[in-house]
C-alpha cells in the first residue's frame, strides 16, 4: 500500500443553470469543495461535495485546519479506518452538515484514488449490481414556475425517455393540486410524478396535503416535515398510501436507522455529499435493502449514477446537471436511463484547467 503524501483543496462556486425556488428557499449558488489526494506512488484521487450557498468557507476551514493535516502519512487504501478516525477527530461537531460535507469531499477522493489504482469503475468496485438506472427530472419543476412550464418540461422529459419528473409543492393547497393535476393529465398514466415539500409543513398539514394528492397518483411525497420530526413522519406514513421519501437532510447513518426502524419512510434519499461520503452512503443503502426499501438519492447525479449501479435496491437517479462547467464530458444517458462510466474512478471527467480557473480567491491550500 501507499501513504498519502499531498492533499490539495479549493472551492468553486457554481451558479445554478436555472432559477431554483422551493417552498423554503432559493438556490443562488452551489459552493463546491474539491479535494485532490496524492499517494507515494503518484496516484491521485479527486473528491468533492457541495453546499447550496452558505457554509462553504466553514467547510474549507475544517478541511484546512483539522481534517486534511490528519491525512498525511496515512495508508490511502484504508478508507474505512480513515473515515472512522476523522469522524472521531471531529466528534465535538458531529453529527452535522459542515462536518459531513467536509468528510464527503475527502472520502470520495479516497474512493476515486482506490478505484483508479485498481483500474475499476466505482460501480464495479462498490458492488456491480445494475447496468443502468432510470432517470427523473427536477430541473423543470420549481415552485415559482407557471403551470404551463411544468407541463412543458414533463412532456419533454417523457419524450426523452425519462420515467418521471418532480414538482415542488408548498403553494396554497388548491394551487398545488391544480398544478399536479395539469401535469398528470398531460403525461397520462405510466409516468411518475414526485412531489417535494422541502420540509415545509407540520404533520397535520402534511396529512391534509397527502390526502389531496392521493387521487393524482403521486410517486412519493418528499420531505413533507422537518427532518428531525421522526414521530411526525411515522404518523404521516400511517395516514397515507403515498410513499414518503426522506434523506437529503440526514447527516448520519444512525439517523437513517431510526427512520427505518420506526417505519417513518418508504423511500431513502441518501445524499453522498451530505451523509459524509461513499463509505457511509453504502452503509445506508445496504441497511435500506435489509428493510426492503428503495434508494433514490438526492442530487449529485454524476456521482450517484455509479453508486446506484453498485447496489440492487436503487430505483432512480435525480437529473439535475451540476458539474458541466467543471467536466469535459457529461453523464451518459441512453433511452432515459443513466449509464455508469466504465472508466476507473468515480466516473467524473474533471476539467482541471476549468477548476483552477474557477477556484475562489483565497480558497486554495496544499498540505504535505
């Protein structure tokens, strides 16, 4: 094995391609911490994570001051041990978003390095369970859009072979129902419509909304309540036939365990950038499999396509282009399905010249 000798970090701020508004917030930027780890054989792994406009500099300081210095001299292949040691090194700040996002940037870089050294693509190294994963689109379902735009985007997605679309909800209930119904009437049966409340409601309102959505054949009701309200989710599950989806705002495998044990969700949306990396992502995915629950991860399609193909219980990849400005080629799509890369590593074709050009002033650091 080879020891880690050098780690480079920087931050890129990506402007969303379209206006993104949901029931609680607007997405004005996407701060993207990038980590490059070099070992004593000269092998390099690149990892990343993200924020949605706040906290990026805090993530970078945690990397710079605490986590990255602890990597130097470690065996790069001992990913599980490194992840566990870094978790306990930051014990006073875990579990939480800043720490998990920082851990994810490191962990994904280590998996990339390992896969490249072994000459294996991520989906094979991590399991090799599926050849492709169906796609649904979110990018045309934002809350500020007019109903006609929602219908147009859904029809376009269907024509491109996508299996579904996601609509943001959180307007007055009659407006939400009218918007969903218009899309359902346009796309017909056999095309999934997912709804996402982004933690907007309390449990009573969520139950009321779910009952209103049920006749419209909804694929799932995503983040109806604040993520901390597990008992509220359990109550909601007991009062609706619509699958309840959670996960993008959970930052620990233990949190997913609580949801699964208490039957508080039907879909697990574990996000590799928020749960702390590939190492805990796989733990959550296999735990969900043991409960016969599907994994439909949130965001990060360029990375999640490989992870979803690695496990048997992944059902969907969410289509939101994220990395086009930082990559040479984009994720492969065929007949509305995401195809994992056959190249060694994470499968992301980084454009390092573009990354260097777009790095935010003062964000660069190299630790040896």
